C-alpha cells in the first residue's frame, strides 16, 4: 500500500511541470490572439490582411487542438505580416 501511494505521489510530482508548461503555452495563444485581433482591426484591408487572417485562423485552430507551439508560430507570422513584430 505504501508503495502504491509513493508511486502515485511521484507520478503527480513528475507531471506537474508539464501541466504548467501547457498552461503557459495556452496563455501565449490567448495573448497573441488578442494582439492579432487588435492589429487586424487597425490595419487597412488588403492582401496582407487577408494572409494575416488566414494565419490567425490557423493559429486559433491549432491552439484549439492543443498544438500551442504551432498556434503561437501562426499568430506570430500574422503579426509579422501586419508589421507588428
């Protein structure tokens, strides 16, 4: 019984940093999403804004699928297209 308790405690401690890292990436997605939305609202319509909207849409989809690093990359590309990074 003590062994099972120790195993559960050890597993919980080992997985805690991974959960925190996932939350940080989700936070990055949310933060960048807000930045892209604000930049798109301020931008003049055109080819660049269309491409940025496509990147933002892909970022939203990837972040929604818990692929945070890929989603952040798409949001970052959208900001680059809009000249905000």
